[in-house]
C-alpha cells in the first residue's frame, strides 16, 4: 500500500524544492496559479473523473470558499486560518446540500451539468447584490503580511502553502483509490444501475464524493482570496473557474491522481502563450483552452496521462 | 409598492413580446435535444455570433436586420450543419459526456474569439423604426418588438408545419422517436442529425435578426439568453416544440413581472430558481412525457 504513495510523495518533494532553484517572480507566480488550478481541478476530478458526475458549476464551491474566507475576516474579524478552514468546510457542506438536492432527485449526465451551472449562476447573482459580500464593488482583504493573517511575505511561501494543500488533496485521492469507497465510486461511474444491483449505496457514495469535492475546490478558492486579497462576484463565481476546474482534469487525464496537476501546468502555459500572442486583449487564452478541450476529447479521451500510458508497453489498471 | 393595472398589463405585454424571442431560441435548443439527445452548450455562443453577424451586416453592408435574416438564416443553417458533421459528431463519437464537453469547448472558443476580436464593448444599431410605438388600448408597445413577436411566432409555426408535413420533417421525427428503426428504413441518420442541428442554429439567426433592432450586442450577451432558454426547455419538456413555445411566453412574463417588482438582477434570480426547482421536482417538464 505504502508504495502507491511513493511516486506522489517524490513529485511533491521535487516541487517543494523548486523555489530553491527558481527565484524568478514570474515563474513562481506561474507555478502558484497553476497549483491553485490543479487543486480546484482535483476537487472536480474526484466527483467528475472518478464518480462520472460532470459538474459545469464548480465555481459555486470555489467562490464560496473564497467569499467565506474573506467575509469572515473582514466583516467578523475572525482569524485568517480559522476563516480558511471555515471556507473549506463550508464548501463541503454546500457540496453535501447540492448533492442531497440533485442526486436524490435522480439528476445525472447533462441534467446534473445543467443544474450545477444554474447553482453557480444563482450564487453569482446573490454575491453581486448582497451587501455582506460587498455587492457590486466586491470585497477587499486589507494587506497585512504575516503568519497569523495567512498573507505571505514571499512568493515562495505562498507557493509552499498551496503545494501543501494540493499534496494533501492528491494523497487523499490516492488513498481513496485504494479503498472500498474508491472502487464503489468508479463502479457508479461505469454503470450506476449495475452498482446499485450489487448493493452499492449509490446515493451515499455520490454524496461523499461531492462533499469532499466541494471542500477541496473551496480550499482553492480560499487560497485565491488570501493571495489576491480581492474578490468580486464575476471572479469568485464566474464561469471561468468552472471551465478551468474541469479542463485541468480532462486535459491532464480524467480519473487519475496526476491529471489535474499535469493539466493545470499545460493550461497555464497555454494561457501565458495566449497573453503573449494576444497582447492585452482578453480571450485568446480561453480560445486555446476550448480548442484543446475538443482535441483532447477527440484524440486523447484519457488526457495526457492516458497518452503517456499508451506509449508504455505494460498495461496498467486505470483509475 | 402599489402597481396600477395599466402598468401590470403593460409589463405582461412586454413579457409576451420578449417571451416569443425566448421561445424561438428555446425551440432551436429543444429541437436539437429532441432528435440528437444532446444538450447544446454552444447555443448561447452561436446566438452571440449571429447577433454579431446581423450587426455587421447592418453597419458594414448596410443591410437592415429584417432583410439580412434571409441571408443569415441559410448561412447559419449551413454553419450548424457543418459543425455537427465535421466537429461535434466526429469528436464525440456519439458519447454523451464527450458531446457535453465538445459543445462546451465550442462555446468557449466562439465566445472568447468574439471577445478577443471585438472586446467587451456594447454595440447597438440605429433602426429606422427604433423609436416607433404601436398603441394598443392603454399600452404602448415598441414597433420593432411587435414585429419580432409576430415573426417569431410565424417562424415557430412554419417549423412546426415543416416537421409535420415534409419528408425531411418526417425523417427528423422518425429519428427522434426511434433512431435504429429509422436507420433500418433507410433514413440517413448522420445527415438528419446535421440537418436538425442546422435548423436549431438557423432559429438563432432569425432570433438574432429580430432582437437586434431593440437590443444590444456584446461577446457575452448569449449567456443570459441561453440559461433562460435552458429553463424554458426544461420547463416545457426537453424535445417538446409546443412546450418551448408556451415555456418561452411564460418565462418572458415571469421575467418582466419580477423585474418590475424586484429589479432586473433579482428578476433573473427568479428564473434560475424556477429552473432548479423544475429540474429537481419535475425534470421531465410540465409538458414532457418522459425525460
């Protein structure tokens, strides 16, 4: 069992050493944002990749984590670490609530994708009019660098923090893979009716998955709030994060531990390329994302991880 | 806030006028769903593209939207046909989850391509009838919107007749009901799929030309419509043409009334809540037989 964790730990250790060699702020920022997207994608992947429930509205978790962290600090004076934890927990609770509503109603496939999209839009509209969340003008976390305020003096520290979060999430997913819950989740993805016939409590399995998924993606949102210190409804609950969360997993390799990390690095590189080619005009990066999404679905349905595995002669169990 | 009956009637009438356009957009969506069994997430982005096409036909070529619709509807039919034939079908191999992702990818490409090209500026045209109104009892209704209402209903009726009476229409309905049976009777299913997608896209071109005289264009404008259209389709029952019509008019009125009472942003919220509620409680829709 322990050997399954070794590759993950090795890669995490290698990533942790990076700031000792890479000192460029541009490069560290690049990596920091990529890891944040990988974290959001790891949340999506647990539900969508392993469980087969495609959410088009993971922004609802990302935004809730971000707003909870910001609002609890700014409006209620709660400690940043506690606010961070509360944001993550709230994301999980929201996942449970949304899952309880939608999965109990039997929504799956396109219907589930649609309803998650609608939840994200509802959240976006509420956040854009509610005074507590700063309504249209957004919310600003006052700059106060320090350990207690969870604001980092150097980019390397922020990088290590998000790496630690991602590492925990990846190890959690790896652990789930080897447990009964993981097998049941994959069974639900492959054939829900068959899983039910074999005695899997499908609803309970889906609810566990969406709760963990919501919490993981919410922690990425809380990290966003701590890093950029400003939120508005379009950033926190905007469709961009819903799309990026699912893209990282799908491009990297859906239903694999590595998928979101690899996908996030590739997509972040594409996004930089878009900025480079398109200048200050927005949009080009996302055009590239859309094209990559279609190409991956067409030519590499298991993403980059799937391509790499198909190049190796020995057969590995998927999942 | 006390509301006089006149204001209420006016709001209902305006809601019906908008609702007819919604119905036309939803009609395209529900047709594609009914036959191909896919939810076309690119619908909103294609509507935006059609609005831009109509805008530049007016601004650059000087063709009024009411005239350019006769060019744009066939052009968008061809676009939809080719998208289905060359992109969506080959890329997704007919797999549900893959289709979802491919249409999402298309939406992202079209929307952001337009954003990149035209920035997020708001564009409008000056229509010769832009400021005219029609008096109906105590109501004053914008002429462009009354024309749009009538044209949208006419197009919906025309589409219904096409599906009911022509050979292609019969083939479309046959594929929708029983794909394998239709295939065995000699229907070219990939062709019918593409024709249906083309028809759905052509509906968007018509809707765009009708909207433009009284509306604006931005690269994100389609999003607002598409979620409303999803709501209508879900409400009316996925794949049901009369459902889309009734749902469109109903949502138009709901939006207009809730906008009047709670302001525009919260009015939108009401639509999404209806949407979630219908999906949770009755996903087969109010008119649909089975999801």
